[in-house]
C-alpha cells in the first residue's frame, strides 16, 4: 500500500467567468499545496461554470475555455504549483469527431484535464450525457470514449465525470479492469431534497464494484435555477466514509488515503468487460515518503428544513451576486410569503441591501400593515410605504374594470411600483410567490409575479409555513430575535385584493391542495391514479384544469432556486397550447 | 408495375386534443376514400399533435394516445372506411424497454400505426431522435429498432418518421435492402425560411438512394412557437416530382403511382447493410384493377416574403384559436411594428375580433396618432384611445423617477392598460416587438413586452419594413386598400418615450445592426469572427454586451412564430447568469 494525500476543492464558479473561475482554481490549488496534498481535484466544468447551455455551441466560447485551461496549467507552474497534479473540469472539443447531421456544432465535450508541470497532461470527456430533468447534455456534448488512468506517486487513479458514476456500465465499470486504486469523480450535481443519501449510497456501491477508493467532488453555489450543495465524499474501497464536505459552502477537503500499489506498469489496452479503451499516463512512480495520516473530516448531516432553507438562501445570494446586483427590493404584504422571502434575502445579503415596500390598498387589513412593520423592525431592513390608491384610481378612471380584472389591476400597480423603483435605484426585484400559487395560477401576470428572482417558487405553501417556523425556532435557539412576526405565520392567508378575501375562497385548504399538487406535479400521476390515491374526484378535475392552464404564467415567472425533485423551471416543460385537460 | 392511388392528408392537429385530432383523421380518411385512394397517410404524431414536450412523460397521456389510436381504427371501420389502409403518427410506448436509469419515464415512443379493418395492424417507432434546435426528442422518446414494410395491393411500402429521412443510415438506408417500391415518411417539420428547397433536394436524393418512390407528408399550422408549413412532396424513384402540397394550408394530396411488384413475398429478415430488422405485413396481394391515372397536383412555389408573412399569419391564427381566444387586443403607436402586427392579426382573424388601443402620452407626436387612426380606418378594426398621462402622473407623484425609469414607466402603464382590458374583455394581448429589439433588449419588461403572443418577434426590423411594403404591394396588386399607412413605413423609428427620441439615439441604423445581429445570433460568430467579417469592432463589443445581457428579458417575452433558422424561443438557450461577454 502507498500513501496519498488528496485534496478536493468544493468551489463555486460562475458561468462564463473564465478568468474568475481560473482564479478560484489557483487559490484552492495553493491551499491544497499548503496542506501538503499530492493531488487536487476540482468539480465538473469548473473553468466555465456549469451548466453553460447553448454557450457550448458557440465555437469562440469553446476555444476560450480550452485556451483558459492551457493558460491555467502555465499559471499554476508560474506560481510554483506545477508539481501538484490538478484535475479540473472544462468545456473541451472532440478533435476527431466525424461531421454528422445533428451533431452539436463544433463537437463540444464535457471534459476534464489533468494539469501538471505547466502542461495539460491528460484530457478526457464524459461518456454518459444526461438529458432528463434539468439536464440537456445530449443536446450539447459529444460523448467521451476512453477511461484515463493516471499514476501519481506509484498509485493509479481513474478519472470520470458525474453521470458516468450514476449509469451502469461505461467508464466506471471499466475501473476494476483498469486496476485503479482510486476513482476520482468530478461533479456538478444540483441539490434536490434527500439526494444526499442517494449520493452516499451510490458512492459506496460504486467503490465496492470498482474495488477502489472513490473521491466525489461537487460544486457549490447557485447558478440561475440550480443550487449545488457540495457534499463532496471520500469512501474507501469497502465503501467506508473517510471524509465528507459541508453542504452549500466552499471547502477544501483534505483526505489521507492508503492505496494499493499496482505490481507493474499496466500497458494501455481495452477493458475486457466494457470494450472501453484505457488511457494510461504516468506522472510519478515514486511513492511519497511515509507520513502520519490525519483522519478525514466528516461534516455533520443537516436536518431537513435547515437544508432546504440554506438552499434558498444560497440560490438567492448567488443569483444577486453573480448578476452583479448590489441590493434587492420586494413588496411586503404582512403575509407569510413575503415575510419568508424577506428573511431569506436578509440571511443571504444582510439587512442593509434589502429594501421593502409596503403598498397598502383600500382592501388591506390593519394587521397587514402592522405585521409588515413588525417584520421590518425585526429584520432591520430598509422600508418605505407607498399607498396604491391614487394609481389604481387613475386606471379605474381611464377604463371600466371590475371583478378579477380589478383585482389584477391592484397587483399590477404594485408590480409596476417595484419595477419602477428597481429601474430608478438599481435593486433586483424579488418575487414572493410560492409553488402552490404557481401550480394553480393563483397570481397576476406582471403583478405579484413580476421581478427578477423568486426565492420560494419551488416551495409548496405548507413548506413555506414550516420554513418560517423553523427559521424562527432557529433564531430562538441562537438567542436571536425570530425574524418573522408570529401573526404572519398564524393568520389565514389572503391576497387582500377584495374585501374580506381569503385564499380558501378560491382554493381548498393548502394541506389538501399541496398533497394533491405534489402527486400531480411531483409524481406525475394521472386523473385516475390521483383519485385512486384518495384525492377528491371533483377537486382532482379542478386542480388539473387550473394547473395545466397556468403553464403560460409559469413560463413568464422569474427563475428561482430548485429544491424539489420536480419544479416548474428547467425540468417540467409542457406545451402552452394543450387541450389534454 | 402496379398502380396505387395514395392520399396524403396535410392536416392541422392540436396538441392534447386527442378527440379533435382523431376527428380530423376520420374526415380526411373519408375524403381519401371518396377520391378512390388505396392508402392514406397522415403526419407525425397526428393523434396527439406535435410537439407534446413533457406530456410524453405522463403515463396517463401515453395510455390515452394508445387507446385513442385503437379506437380510431375501430371508428374508421364503423364508418365504412376499414378497408382503406390508414397510416397515422401517435405517441406510443416501447413495451419491451429494459428499465434503465435516465430512460424517459414510461419509455414513450414517437410512433406510427397502420390502421386496417378495425385494427392496428402495424406499429413502429422513429429511430433517429433529433435533440437540437427546437427539438428535444432524445429527452422524451425511446428509439425504434425495426423498419416496417407493408404490402398493399401487391406493392411494398416502407414506413418511417421525419428525422429518419434526414440522417444517414438507419431505416431509410434499409429500404433498398427491403426491396420496397414506396417509402412513406410522416413529418412534423417546422417552417424555416428556405427549408422547402432543402426538403425537396433531400426527398429526391433519398428516393434515388432507396430506389423507391417517396411520399413525404407534413403537418400544417401553428403550435406555440412552431409553424408547420405543409409542403408535402411525392417523388418517383428517380427523384422526379409527381405532386407537391400547398404551403400553410390543410390539403388532401392524391397521387397516382406506378410501383414495382416484388417477384415473390420476401421473408422477414435483417438488412445486410444496416443490421436493422425488417418487419413485413401483408394487407393485400391483389393489384388494383387498371385505371386511368390522373396527374398529381404541384402547388406553385411561394415567393420569399409571401412565405414569411403567411407563416406569421398562420402562427397567429392558430395560437389564438387553439388557446380558445375569440379576439385580440394590441397597442397602436403609429409606428411600423404595431402597424404590421395589426395587419397580421387582421389577415389571421378578420377585422372584427381585432381591438386596437391608441395610448398617446405627452411625448407622442401628432403624426403618431394620425398614422394610427389612418391604420384603423384602412383595416376597419375596433379602436379606442386612452391617454396615459393621468396614470403616469399618479406613479410620478408616488415615487421619484427620471431617466430610463421614467421611460419604462410609460411603457408599463401601456402594458398594464392592455392587460387590464384583456382581463376585463377576454382578448389575447398581442405584443408588437421585433427581433432586433429582443436581441438588444430595447424594450421594457412588463411594458411593451407584455402580452400573450408576439407575431413579429422573430423578424429583424429590416424584415418588418420589407414585410410591410410587400403586404401593401400585395393589396395594391389585388386592387385592395393597402393596410399600412405609408407614413408608418417611411418615418424614422422612435419609441417616443422622451422628447424627440429616435431609435438611432441608442442604436445604430437597423441595416447595420441587423446584419451584425444576424451574424451573431443567427450564425453564432464570435467577436473575432464578427470583426473579421467586416463589422465595426466597437459596435461588435457593444452589441454583444447588449445581446447577452438581454437574455432575461427574452426569457420573459411571450412566444411567437419562429421563421428563422435561429430564433430566441426554443432554439437558443443561454444562461441568464453569464459573465462571458
């Protein structure tokens, strides 16, 4: 057996920011070298950020990514880090792709590179290209065909990318044939409620199948609708956890490994079981001198609601920051949705960049204003009040309007006020709708649905209440002021767009509604199955109709952090014109 | 040789309307039988409409499609049409798909069925699943594996679907081995400027390769952002055109064919060249009695601008109709964009369901109102005038606002007025922005970009002028009143959101801008290539920055008919957070 100190850099790149991302790699490589690591590994496509979507089809972008990766190798050497083998993900190109109708333009690849001594020593690409849920990789990439195995200080490490770990067969199934002692996996694996357990089980299983220790390094941070949660993992060849990274935070995870020394250098060849070519590269044969290993760090698991809440905070923080906004603005109604959104914004950015606007109308109850003011005091955010009456009146004098059109009018005056203040003062507008509203279309286009980012759009209303209660309890536990007024949590929800209006006038109780919506939207059950599952038949018909007809509104809704297995953003794509329901 | 009268039904289904679509099939099958056809062929996925997007992953929808297809076979027989072999596209299921991680849920297939004597006699699925541009089929479908060959009145017809014709290899390359005399191709091929020539060339080439006559039947009509243009084609085995359907119109294309009679019934088997299994079905061995063939109809080609304009009218008409709106509303500024949009709406729906709103502000010039009024007179549409001053004033009294925020405020008051009238009166709001605006972000979120459908969003400003001139000339040619006031075409464009504003204050001349945008957006050239192509370097930098930063606005823009190779809807998918430019 031979020792190897491996560092995994769980970092937060930004799509398109090649220079900034390479700067992150240099910084973490330096920290890894400082910690005495013999190998440092970065996430999937760290050079470009992930996912790049149609940027992959732009030849100039692919060329810039390849150029940046070569420059990065040189820069690491220039900064005295050239002896540390550094594995990064980048956007590459399949140089020998035969032209074929329908092949992604320029034959881009989701690739990895091993940088050493100022040069790119190994290049390889992802085999399995996920094209489901939030992923569209079959649209963008040409698959890889080989498994790279790199000898570092006398031990063999195989290198693969993300989906290759999830699929049966392919390069991971080739690792045992290749006789590698370590399997390194670069990931850009988005957060999904409960996915952490799935990942750990998978890492353990694949390590045992491969007969190799397994190092799983993941991205952190928000990118548009995706939130990456880190949770990098190292297991030994028996599947025992050696180290585990924190959730949602950048970290350098340093792990001391004991790995088998292959008896003699293996020739290049083709794996018997998969037919995949094994590409071997020797960086160094000499084992590292014996040293005292340190135990790996194993981050504590997060409880469920903490995990979800942190995902929302992370998504919000990074969307604001990566889009170069310095502040946010949102409407505060005194209700639970805007209260929770404000708490998330304050946790993401601190109170100073958070601007609230109270926009009471003739239908606003007294407690609404009082609850909103109480929230402002608790969270110490900026606030102003603009009564919407005069603007609503001006519209009502110009055009005859009543019923739902009059309700929408008020919501749109508020949306327009927020957009005007955004344009005038430079804040990003946060939209405060929840997933139950999005699902049923219980919102006004260009009204309460206006804005740039919607922190709770993937949270059912029942989850919104749970998160608010959890956040307040968390504050109490820490001896801080609970950020959300108790009355905002306990009062019955209302849009307050007509006298004495309650959500329950138009919708069933949220506990009933959310259970049905989750079966319909989350699990994709059909009408018959929903009724068989115990949902009321009349309600099923009504909710299916509402949900399918709200597709246009959902398309126009701002992006927000995805937390559930199925949200309304990238992974549920329905036609607008649809006469199915 | 044997005779065969084949009918191709170039029809317009609606996504999700299984009952309505099957009704269309019955109607056209009856017409085909009435015309003495021996075989009738419908487009790709005619039973469900196309594209169904994530509906394909809903098990209940797949089951409903399969059920509807079996019922359709029975109904055709019940209505006395059971002896006419009828080929339809439908959403099927791969019954023997092995479960595999990442496989589309329920293993749906883009399938075809041959209906005969009350039963589904043949089922087959598309092999090549396009996953580029507007297509996402690899996300939704499991590929087919066999080539069906059906003997009808003693001649052999091979049946394939759309992309299988475009790709080298696969089932089309198997047709010659199969010895089929006729290759039938079911299509859902969206309109794209100049694609008709490409299609004809392809049909001719494939017919010669296969040594078989080729019948290409395509969908017509609009579905969300796609417009299908028909243009169904029949060529003989030498690639000579025997018949060609009209563009953008439903039609039954009846063609008399002379086809080779295979010497003896071929066994089932595997093609030597492709390894694809050939599935043979005999419906009838007896040739049809000799009859006098009629020459096929060959539709006249359309001129370029007529084709583009008709695509916009078709998309608009079907989006309104398929989403069950009875009328449309739009703001008329007196400028060219809203004038052309009104003309398209009037051509799509007639003047009665078209409602115009003139919304002058303090910055509106006199000619603006006069030009808008002149348009209303020419097109005889409904119109009203609502001055926006009082509403703008109400906002300006509530919040301090100047500069761009004040310009956006006016645009949003107009957007809100249209939405309010839409909610109150039930009209669909038509959005009047053009592609040059979308590309550069020269529009106001929730202002002029508000609405439900945007007829000219895929037309560069220079094309907008061309289309307006073409439409007026066309009217003159027909002895009708040109619908668009000459002054709306000839005056310099202005947003009229501040005194004496002209588009050229913020943007270069459209002839310069559109050429650059088309190279950047349409051809995806990078900075260096754009400059090498002769575009001004400073302008290139400015336009790239504008174009990439406008991605968020484009995401929120309503859908509109796609007419160019690359639009901003389904086939250009960029991240919002992108620091590349």
